[in-house]
């Protein structure tokens, strides 16, 4: 059984069919990229899978759970992590707190222990801080732990958002354009991070515009065009596929 | 850190000793000044409960007068018509206000931003109209009168009475202390982080597994419950409660205290409560110019320190790194 299975997903906006019956399966441990020209429905598909948009048809199955119609926080707690295309951090919280937010809801959310700060909660907090510091070091933000996230540079915020998504150790990570609008050095950094995740056995589904990144790191590429699946296969085959070339460059 | 703790303890000590200090410094004015102090403590507690909603989950609610009124009427009616003991009617006031907040919160939070503010304003207006016109229960404009001063029965048959002004002040101060403790517990550590995550970026909070509605409701219900409790203390103190006490004017006062004191900041809200409860009283010395001076001061604060007074006393923040 695939880790994530999307069956016949449909999403319409005022008569425009943004996602038109897409099937998609991601196996455990895979690194799959979703590509397609602007407006082909990649991000809409992401948002339907993670509960941010209600879909108009089809089903989403994740680890055997039916996610169709589930609220975003429920999807996240089942182990499906995501990042956003627009850099998204909690601006007034420190970099460290940004990461801590991502783990606490997965560790029991009874109100009273948190209000009274019981020893159990304090222990979890100490472990979370340790893990968060490790992740900040990993993305090179170790010395910015106490800085308000809003004061970080664009690239730093992007790395912070990436580290935050890793915090709860999600089963499947959906990355929405991690390499968009960052400088080449940081693109390489991001590529290395994603590759490292893949090596550790993480399952990653990537939406990306940067073809170098996609072709370089993906195992399998799925091409969307006008809301439909146009092609699917290993990067080399996709690169030569005439339908894909046509969709991207025109005839 | 140690200096700060010392400052906090000194201020707390001064607050506790205030009636004695007043008696020593201005014996002729004691009743009046302690009365202002009681109002300040009650308004500080009310403003903190309001800040839980507007400051920490960022929902601009104008419903607070309604919860205040529900608490005040519950306590007043139970104490006068059913002769309930003080602690029982206080508990009933808190629970009923929380219940009302929970019931209206569900539909109100389907609205966002400005629509939410207007929805809560509408609810506060309805509550005020009900209080004015449901004469059988609230006596409407005739007000509920003869609300007894609180007394707590102690084991062994003794009673602790709060009929003297300083005693009532200490009761109000104790209530404020409890509210401060609850406010701090809710706005720091994991709980506070969840509230702030919802305030700063709701979609991202959801991606972190946080249910935004749950935390908005938590702040709204706890805030409403505290407002109900303060309403009960207020009614018991004044012995009279009228519908005019729960008009939109109360929301305006709370907005001034919270936003000019420092939204989302314990220090700021306390400072705002002290300043904006005491200031209008001090300004009575110049009756003609009172409102002009008050308005001018509000303007100066808004212009000089958009973050509120807390922004002025806070250590300067490190300069923002350019994006």
C-alpha cells in the first residue's frame, strides 16, 4: 500500500477546473517531484491533500486514513508535514520557538498539564529544545536561535520553515517550492538537505519550478498540465518526453 | 534578573500596603483614594482578561461588556433574591459567563477579522438591550440594588467580611493576583506559544498541528469567565448594578487600557489600567479641561509609542536585520 494515495482528485474554482481527476501514489521512502507550468494545479493539489482547500471530488488516503475533508491540523498530526510557497514563519516568535511550536501539539495537548507545567511536560520541553537546537544547527541557524523570526533574512526564514517542518519527524514531507526565490548557494544547500532526508529514508513530495533541482534529486517526476497528469517517470525519461517539452515550451 | 524580581516584589508589596500608605499620607482622602484603588484593581483584572483575546490570539472582540454584565447580574440576582453566599454566587457568575462565551464563541469565530469585531459588537449590544428590557429578571433601568458586601464563612462559624473599604481592596487585589497568575500561565510556555502561533500565522499554526479554533475559543472562554468574575466583584462592591455598566463604553475603556498600555504585555496592561483608571480621577482637579487633557495624552501616546507604554519602558530591541 502506498504511503500517500490520491485518487481522482478534482478541484474547481468558479468553473475553472484547477485539478481534474489526478491520481498520484507515493511509496514509503520515495522522493517524488511534482512539476508543471504555472497554473497547472500543483499547489492546489498540495492544498487539497493537506486540508487547506476542500476538494470537489476524489479521495486522499494517507497511511490507511482517509484524509478527504480533514482539517489541516488533523492532517499534520497524522504525520504529513508541509511547507508553504510563500515563506511562512511565526514572525514574533524566536527562531527556536518557531521550531518548538511544531512539536508540542504532537505530544499530547491536555490543557492542565501545560498550564501547570508538570514534570512530564517539562521533560518533553527539554527534549524538544534539544532537538530544535540540533535542527537549527543543521540548517546553519544555530547562532540565531534567540532572534525573532521576523528579523531573519528571506533565505534564513526559508531554512527556518524547512527545519520547523522537520521538527515533528513527519512520515511524509510536502515541500512547496523550497528553492524558489533564493540564491544559488542556498539552492545547493536546500538540495543537499533534501537529499540527506531521502537518504535517511524520509518520504518527500516536492513541488518545484527549478528544473535543475528536480532533475538532480528526484527519483520519479510527475508532470501536471491544466490540472491533469501529463506524464510520469524517472527524470531522464521526463526530460525527453515530447509532451512535456511541448507543455513547457510550446510547439 | 535579580533586580527585576526585586522591583516586582517591591511593587507588589506597595500594592498590598497601599491602604496604610494612603492613611498615613492623606488621611482625609483615604476613602476616596482606596475607592479609586479598588476600581484600578478590578479594571486591571478585566483588562488582562480582555488582553487574552485581543493580545494573545489577536481576535478583536468587543463582546467583553456582555460577559462582565452576565457575571454581575448572575451574582447580583443570586445574592439578593436567593440569598446565595458570596463564593457560591461568584462561582456561578464565572461559570455562566464562561458558558455564554462558549455558546456564542462557536458561531462568532466563523467570522474573521472585521466581521468578527462587528459580530461581537452586535452580541454586546444585544446583551445590553436584554439587560435593559428584561425587567422581570434584571429590573431594567431600575437597577438591581441592595447587593450585599461579600462575606466568606470560615470553618468554626466565624465570617470574613469585606464591608470595610481596605478589606474590599485586598479582596480585589487577591482576585487580581489570581488573574495575573492565570494570565501568565496561559501566555507563556507551551500554551502561550500555541496562542501566539495562532495569532501570528494561522495557516502555519495548522500545519504545526495546532487547531486554531480551539485556542481562540480557549482564550475567549477563559477571558469571558474572568470578566464574569470581575463583574460579580464589581456588583458586590457598588451594591448596585445597572444596564449602563455594560455598554460599548466599557469596550472603549478596555481598548484604551490594553492598546495604550501595551497589547499582549502583562506589564503594559497593568500600567495602562493604573494610568487610565487613576488619570481621569486626578484630572477631576481641572474639570473644564479634563477631557481635553485626557484626549491629548491618548494622542501623544499613540503617536510617540505605537506599541503602547510598554514599548517605552522596554529595553530597546536589537535593530532589525535587513531582509
